[in-house]
C-alpha cells in the first residue's frame, strides 16, 4: 500500500490510474538510486504487464511519425527573426506563433507579425502567455524561498490580463 497520494496534473488524461502510475514511477525512481530519468521509466514500461505500458505508443511506425512531428514543432519554435531597431540593435523574436487560425479547429504556426496584427490571434497569444505565467507561478509556489519572485510573476500576469482587457474595449 502506498504512503503517498498521487494525481495527474489538470488537463491531462492517461489510460491508467494516477495512484498506480505514481506508485510505479516512484518505485522506478527508488530502483535507480533515488533518481528518475525518462529512459529508466521507458525501459520499465516496455514490459506489457507494466501499469505504465499503455501510456506509450508501441507501434514503431506511428511512434516515429509522432516523434518527427515533435521535432518539426521544436524546429518551428526555435526559429527567430531578427528585428532591427532604429538604433541598429538586433532583437531575436520568435518567428512563428502557435494559434488556431480563423475557420480552423486545429493549431498552426503563423508569422509573428500576422498574429500581432489580428486581434483574435493576438488574444490567443496573450492567453498562452498568461497560461505560461500561471504555470511559472504554480512551479514557484512549490518553493517557499521563492515567494517574492512568485509574487513578481503574479504581478506581471495581472498586468498582462489588464492589458488584454484593454485590447477588447
């Protein structure tokens, strides 16, 4: 019987029970000297009897294609456009922003300048930024020593939410 209670992060669903998954992941960590690495968990999950086995794609052709899509997304997100300011400074900015274009139900990457010029796309980008800030807040909240920094991030998020409201007026 586990001495810890486990649950999945909000918004994620997995084909296994969170308590059983947490217990198994913790067991794998303990087996590996108290350190948990993705390859150790993956190796344990290869066993079809493992509680974690259904969490992975085991059909190699499909897994390879999914991995290539991840690589493509990583490549797109890594590209920066150099914007030259009036004083000649070059500022690298993300070239493509992930949004859901009008008349579509799936996400796509669009040029940063197009996203900035279309209110509905800009709103999506702001919502994403707010989500990232909320995530940062939740991560920092786990460490009492970082309370001041967490408060600063919260103030930035609140200012961004206020700015977003102004854009809607």
